[in-house]
C-alpha cells in the first residue's frame, strides 16, 4: 500500500506511490500527447474490456456501453480504513494511503475529448460522477473525493483515450482547506454566488453565460486562460446538485474546452472539480477549474506560491467569449 507522509513545514500530506513510477516515460514531459498505440491496443476501447479490472459501473443501452467506470490499475489510494497516523518521532508522521482510485472512460470514441462529447454523453459523464461521488460519500474512511481530467502529456495524461479519474481520499487536502477558509472569511453570503453576480454585472470576464452555468476568467487568475465554471444553483456537494445543474456545468466545460482548442490548438489542460468534503456542512459551492498547461512554473512561483500570469483574465475572456 502507498504511504502518506506529512510535510511539517506546510502541514500538507504527500503521497509516496512508488509503483506508478515504474511505468516507462513517466518522467518525460513535453507538450505533445501520450504515445497513441491506436484503438487496437487501447485498454479503454470497446472490445478490450478484459484489459481493465472489472467495471464498477457501466452506462449504455442495447449491450453497448457508452461510459465505463473501472478501478485504476495503478491506484495512488487503495484499501479501506480511516486515516491512521503513526508518528515516528517528532518529525516523521505517516499513514496508509487508503481510499479509492477509479477511472471513468468518458466515451467509447478513442480520438474524442470532453470538447467533442455530445449533449447526451456530457449528461452521462456528469451522472456517472454524481453516482460515484454518492458512493464515495457513503464509504467509511473517505473524507473527500477529487475528480480530475488530465489531457495531454504536459498535464500528466498517460493514456490517449479520453478519461477522467476520481480519487477518494482519507483526509481533506490543503487546497480544499484553503478554499473552505475563503468561503468562511467572505462576509457577503456565498462567495461563488456573489462572484457569479459580480461578474455578470462587470461582464468583461464572462466567457460563457447560460441560465444554469457561468464560465468566467476569474479576477484572480494565476495562469493564462485559466477558467472557472460555476453552477448558478447553490449546492455545496456536486452529488446533491440537480440533473439540470450538473448537465449545464458539463456542457459549459465542454464548450470552453472547444473554444480553448479553437484558440490555442490541442494544448494540454486539467479539469478539476471541487466539491464539499463528504459529510461536511461547511459553506461551499461546487465548481470546476479548467486550467490549460501552456506555461511552465518558475522558481519564484515554486518558492512563494505566487503565480505570475502573463495573460490578464479580461484579455482571455475577450478572445474566448467571441
Ligand atoms: Zn481507446
Ligand atoms: Zn453559492
Ligand atoms: Zn476550487
């Protein structure tokens, strides 16, 4: 089992998952796509179902699947149990990296990405995320679940076939704790409901505005063309949102990814979904971050946590909203 190790300088956990590094090409970073073996040897293509562990969920009709959820073959988190911290002296704290690590094969279409999904398929993706998050929420020991899409090699993708990952982990991670603290500090109601209202008033950072979802280039953008997709209905937990709200966010993510591709080409990106930790009633509003990986992080950013963004969000919104 992998190990969690606490960084006493920051109070944040790191996962030591050595089994994953043995994969060839793991340390090669460039801006292309993972080597594409083609549909004949892709473990996520139809006809290759035996090459993945048995599916946790399958969506589709007429014996033909449209979306599969399978356990990750190289799980960063695995096994049941609450976070059990062991202290080896005053500095070295560790815990077993228990949890769930699964893969959502987003479509049978090998060469598509989220940007290419039709409305029905987007609906299936969001329904599958909701179903799995509901399952995680009912699983003892899982405190938080992180859904991600890594597209392109610079974003860490190792398989070309479009897929998302969902990791259920036994603690609330530092990034979420910081966002939760932000919601707690804000005195004007819900921080993201207020952001949607303020950006609708301002207008010039809105990339896409539908009735139930808004995509904005946030005021505080730390990297070029970073986007925030917010449902206009207030829900803390993604899995408690209405089907209409889920579908609206899924479509907005698709549409901004298509616009980014139209503007920048098929660049690497991350989609990161933030939802309230399980069984928490804190102030929060679920949302998605879409972050193109088109610049490399410098030492100043690493040393300070202060990003230097060379594209103002207003300029990003101007070219993306056209
Ligand atoms: Zn494939
Ligand atoms: Zn809200
Ligand atoms: Zn967030």
